[in-house]
């Protein structure tokens, strides 16, 4: 995901939520609807969430320091995780509490045109925000499903905004239904039920966001497509004959660490190996531009170990070793499938 695309979606959501929050709170003051109060707090919490995402994006751009040599890219994950906490506590739990109180002590809704008018306005504004998030997400989603995009995206901003906007739209429909039933039946309990449903919805979304951002905070590997590109870029079939094992780790949404032990011929000189490593690093960066931190460790290809499947040495189709293998060559455990990522 491009940073500009995520920022555009965040700003659109922020503008929509701030205007909606004000309108909902005014409607609550005039009507006394608990759904309106819950929705105004929800929109206010969403506005704060977008502020957190923007702050995280800004802090993530700081230069690396001796104390943080790999930079601050994960700041974006931290602030996305904070969003899930705010959505759960401020949005979800408050709505559940307000819904419970309204069911227990129902109140008649007055000046019905205020909540209905504001809800219609809010739905239109949220559709605009949701449409912007979908448009920006489609630029990087590719052929992945929406569920896979939310689960596999390494940049947290667009999935967060998508889920927030989806939750807001569904919440607005629930609020409109609760207000409508309360007006039609004259029973304020329906308003409380609508508020309670909004709270449960927000809590579910917050839990999903927390689970996904927790995985990013713990450290995720590159996607399968990126891993295959890196593997293909490392091996040149001459000096670098194979990959013994490899690890990848996202230092941030747009920064990838690659560490691999590579197989080289026993009679290559240090200069040849150094040049081959430099060339491999250039090929990796060309194939996967976000691979900015690369560590390649050379090891001697061991034909005896490779024959037993304990050392991949070279993949099929690459040249055979240039000469006999030294009996003192170290044996490295691992197979071609030993590619943790």
C-alpha cells in the first residue's frame, strides 16, 4: 500500500467522522436518543483513531538511530493497535453500557426529525469515506479477496479505515432501525436495543483489528510472492548455487529485512564471493524494492550432504560444482524447503 493512498483514505474518514460526530451530538441534545449519543461517541472515537493513524505515519518516517538501528517503521503498527483499543473501550464498551441503561430505563424520543435527519446525513458521509477507502485499497489489493486483503496487508491504515467505515455504516443502519422502531411503537427500549447492537458490533471489529495488528507487531514475513522473487534473485547459477535457508521480516509496512545463508563453490575466491553477494543484493532490491536491509552469509556447498538431503547446495538446473569438495567443508542442516519466512 502506498503511504499517500493510506493518508488520503485517513483524511477522508477524519473529515467525515468529525462532521458526523458534531451532527449526532446535536441530534442527541434535541431528541434524547441513546442511539444518537452512542453514535456521536463512536464517531468521536473514530476521529481520534484517524488522528492516531496519521501520527503513527509521521513518527514512522523518523531516521534510524543507534538505539533503534532498524528505524521506526513499526510505529504504524503500534498506533494501529492503539486504534483497536480505543475502538473497543471508548466506542464499543460505552455503547454497550448506554444500550443497557436505555433498555433498563427507556425514555421517549422527542423531536424525531433530528436523529432521523442526522442519521441520513451520516450514512451519506460514511458512504463517501468508505468509497474512498475502497478505491485506494483496490490499487494494491490485486486479485485478493477483501478478507485476505485485511488479513495479509502489511500496511495497517487501509484495513483499519475499511473496517471502521464498514462498522460505522452498519452501526448507522442499526441506529436508524432502533430509532425508527422506538418511534413506531412508542417504546424507547428499541432505541436501547439498537445502541446495544452498535456496541457489540464495535467490539467485534476492535477484536479483529487487535488480532491483525498484534501479528504485525510480533513481526511478519514477506508474502509468498515476494519470497519467491527473492529466491529467484539470489541464485545466479555460477557463484551462488543455492539457498541453504532464508528468513524475511517486515521492519515496517514498506521495509523488509532479508537474511539468508547461500551456497557457494569451495574454490571461489573471497573477491568472487564478495562480488557475487553484492550482485545478489542488487538483484534482490530490483526484484523487491522494499527489501532494504539484506544480510547474505556464504557457506560451502557440500555434495555429500546434498546427496542425503541435508544441504540443498544448488537447486535443480544449476551447474555442478567446479571441483571436488573439501572433506573439511562444514555441513549445514536444512533442505530446499527450509525457507522460513
